[in-house]
């Protein structure tokens, strides 16, 4: 899957509130990892030193506790959109007016 296809698929998953299965190369672990995640956004990282576009996901399969995972495209191996939906208001606990989304969506109060 090329980057443009991956981004389009990811954006549709955001807009349709569909979970994704994401396989990525973990620099920390030195292996490819697979996680089930809620897609949050695609765009520059506000925290990273480099402001390149990234896939931002809510990692519900984390070893510790669910958290945001921001992955640059070069780490992505594969993204599969799943049939199951997620409820954004169960995840988003920050002010989206102060940190607006890059990808347009209709998520009610957390849009």
C-alpha cells in the first residue's frame, strides 16, 4: 500500500469512526508490532521536534495503558480498517478548540 492510499484509508476510518489494525516498525523494540487502534488524526505532531505528518492513533492494545501513538509514515507497514466502531467521546479528553484536528470530521462535541 502506498502512502497516499494509506492516508485516504486512514482518513475514511476517522470520519466513519472505524477502528484500525495497524502494523508498524517499532524503533524502541526493533521489531514490527501490530496494534488495534482508534484513528485520531493525520498531520504534523505538535510534540515532536520534526513537524512532519504522522498517523495519530489511540493505542488500546498498549502494554501499559491506552495512549496516543504518533507514527511517521516510514514506520507504517500496513493499515487495515476494521468493521467495529469506536466512540470518540470515550477517548477524547482534551480541548479540541485549543488543539484542533487536522482532518475534518463530524464527531459531535469532540469535533
